[in-house]
C-alpha cells in the first residue's frame, strides 16, 4: 500500500515545463521580449489623442442664426465662413471679446494674453437657406453695411474621419482575430502557448533541481512492488552493477491494481528518489479535438526524454489511450486513439529503440489494454498492487497518524483489524474524518471512538435520527436486522457479527456490521453461508409477519450476484460443470453475442434460482427453530436501537465458530464497576466497517 506523507509545501516547487522548451512567443514575452499588447495600447492612445486634440482646438460655441443677428446689430461680427454649405462659422471682433462681459467665457479659454482665434460661434444651417435669411435680415436693417462683414464659402474635408472610417473596421477585425488565436493557443497548450505548438508534449518535468518531498519511506506496504521499482531506480543510479553481468534494464513497468491502492503515489516516490529527469502526464493529455495531435505529443514526449536520457516517463491512467484495438472498430475518435496507441508502441519498441528511456504506467483495468502494449519488450514487468492486508494496513495507519493529534495509547492493531478491504485512500479518509469528528466535539486529541465513528460514517453514511419512521416500519426493520444477526450467528462460515442498528444511515433504514475473514480462496459452502445470512432479513419478515417488504433490495442484489458467479464464473454448479463464461481479458466486453446458447441460458437461470431458493428456505428453517430468541433480540433492538456482540452472546451464548473470541475478549470485556454510559461507549469499539448488510429505504 502506497501512502503519502503530508508536507505543508508538497509539490510547491514542481516545474510544469522543461526549461529548454521556453522558445515560444509566450515565454519570450515573459522574458522581456516584444509584446503585441503594446500595439493595442499605442493605437488606442493615438485615437484618443486625435479626438482630444480636435476638442481642444475647437473652442466654438454652439449658436443659432438669431444669435448671429444679435451680434450683427451690435457690430461684434468680424467675418463669416460657410463650410461645405452646411456649417456656419462666425468670427467675432477681438476688441469685443476683450471688452464685453458676455464674451467672458471666450477669454477664459485663451492662453496667455491672446484670445481664441476662432471660429467663436458655430451652427448648422443649409447654405441656401442661410443666404436667404441673411438677405432678409439686411433688407429689414438697411442701416447696416453688409460689406462690412465679409462672407466666404469653403469646402473642407475631414481626412482623419475618412481614415478612421476605413481603418477602424479592419483594426477591429484584426484585434478579434488576434484574440481568438490567443484563446485557441491557450487551450491547445504546449510550450510557447501558440496554436502551432499544440502537438507539443504537456508532460511535467521533475529532475534533480526539483524539490520532491515524497520518497519510498512515505510508501507503506507493497513491499514486492517497491522492490521491483527500486531496482529500476538503482539501475539508473548504478548501471554497471547490472550490465557487467549482461543484464539490461526493463524498458517499462505497468502498475495495476484497484483504485486507491497507491499506484500514482509510488510513481511520485520514484520521482523523488530517481534523481534523473522524470516526465509525468496522464493518458488523457494525449487526447485532443484536433486530428494527429495525440501521435504528435507522443513523438515530442519521447524526443524530450531521449534528449535528457537517462530518464523516466510516467503515464497515469494509460487505459485512456491503451485500450485494446477491436477488429471491427468504428471510424472517428476511435481511429485517433488507435493512431496515438500505434505511435506509443513504435516509440517504446520500434525500429529505432532507446534503452535509456524507461516507461512507467498505471491503470485500474489492465485486462482491457492492448496485448501489443503489455508484451515483453515494452512493458517487461506488470506489477500488481492489491488491497492491503492486516500488516500493511497497520503500516499505512502509522503514516497517516503522523499528522493526527491522537491519544498516546491508540490501538493501531485494533484499527487495522476493523478495516478489512480498505484501500490506502480509504484509510487516509478514515483518519481525516476522525479528526473532523473530534474537532466537531471540541476535543483536544482524536480518540479511538472517533476513528470508529469515522468508519461508520464512511461505510454506512451519516446518521439520520430525525428521519420520520412509523412504529410499524420500525418494528419491521428491527426484525429484519435481527434476522440477519440470528442467521449469521448460527452459521459457521458467515462473517461474525459486531454491531446491529436500526438508526437510519445514508440510504439505509438499518444496518448490521460484520468482521469478515480475510481469505484468498472461497469454497462453495462459504458462499452459501454468506447468501443464507444475507437472506435472513427477508426470512425473518416471512416468519414473524407472514409477508415481505421491499427492504431487502440490497440483500437480493447481493445473493443474486453471488449465485450467478457460482454458476457462470467459478464453476461451482454440478449441472453446468467445470465451465466458466468469464472473460478476464476484457476483449469481449462489448460483444453482442453471449458465450452460451439459449438452452444453456435457461439452465443457468434455473440453477441460480434453485441456489437462492435453497438458501432462503434454509434461513427460514434456522429462524423458525430459534424464533423465541429472534423475538427477544428484535425487542432488545427496538429498545436500545443499537446492540453489540455481547448482547447476542447473552441471548444465544458464545458463538462456537468465532476464531477470535479469545483474542478480542480482552478488548471488549467491560469492568463490573463501569457505568451504563461507559459500557455503551466501550462496546462501540467492536464495530467493523468492512461489511454492512443494509435495509434499503426504497425498492
């Protein structure tokens, strides 16, 4: 089991790109080179400058023809200019501006001792209409000399307006184009951040200059896997030790196992220990919307790795591109994925090989990978990382408890026993949830009970004591859970019971905790006992109420799956014989035809039903024999809502098949002088988070 030691600055100094790749425009901009955004700033500044200059030069006041006639009568007009037969510009006399109070605003606009040169008044009016109105004005005022105020007609063109009218649309289009190209380049990724570098590798590089905190000391369990990985690291550090004997370094190693077992963490430890360039990326990093990008990124990745050889490449979730190629593959995205896979196969062991580049990969589904990818010469080693056993879980708890403030006498061995089937990620979650629960209760340290509550929380969900349940439903739930407990107590191979509750948790209305035995192989008798115990809840409803409910949905799903496995996978059925229809390679995952005939399918259905019915009748028989004790247990469950192993021992006596009764008695035995509250708290220490038989809240 690979686990990670927490550090406050972990991965804070990881470099995201190779320094030798900083040749694109994006990096040159960051290094002080020319930046196109300065062009945008200059253009905007020029436009605003032109507009501002025009506003400063134009000190004319908006006016009208009536105001013009007023100034003509007062002899304040020096001359008139008609521009483009529509704009009337009036120039006032300098003496009038300097002396008259009404022109004070014109004097304030001037600089120094002078005045604004003009025009001083401007208004819009058609040229013909202006001439007619002005003629009528002089006719009405014959004492005025029209020759005293000359009138000129000019045609002027606004070149800046014409230029901007032509340039601005093209400039706007250009800016939009630049914006779109930069956005596309940022989505495409790659060095330089340009669209033409979209085919560049997106791998992160870790080398001797990178401060990687994770080492093999932070990886608990998986001793066999660590030994094989360490051998690869040692080969890179001291190749003569192996080459002197004629040995060659493995070209690749595939880490396979269930989720959460620490495959990626083991790769991080390699990055921290190898002291050689380590390229890390995900299989989905090769997938892009553009054709040919995946293969191009594979070529660029191996090109960079060869330039820095010896080096290691780590591809996480390699099944994203390494899925087996089908014989009747469809066109489209599948072709692009296969092209990427073909390029990867060529780079790993093609015509031109390189022995100094090692490829590590991780996947949860090794059975679906292409055979050409997993053959010797590409991935020479396949390292399986299974769920941790008892001793490995103990070591994993020790790593995660380093950062937890817990009681000094915390029983780590007991916690390891209470978490069978937990992965390293699950154990990390248990420790974190325990700390949160202790903080919620305002505790200074995390106690054993907090860890046990965390197991309950993760496995069965949060308690919902406020959920409304009628007394009739609560009674059915109590007998259902009591049926599970009774049948499992009477069967040799059923998992020993630890705790039963009718308090709703998650989607379940009730639950029973068991401590399953950790075994490598399973016999038919063991499977049948487990099925019988799972059907004990529905059988109890039938025995007590002579009717059944929908609460046994999860139980029926479990036993049906187990019966089908006995018949079609494990060859444990006499009528079908020693035949299995299970495809471990995953090649027939999307097959349209069943691997057996319709007649055989009918026989399978009959045998599955026969196995389930037999165990159901067996459960009814056991409950009928111990009906009085079943009723006594259910009534106790209705009273307390939560009962423990000791309560069952008082009703049924010691379980004669309990192998760990003696070893756990010291842990669960209560002192005679303890109060009832202390007894309940210590009894909680017997709970197990491995197997939960839950009554579903709905069908």
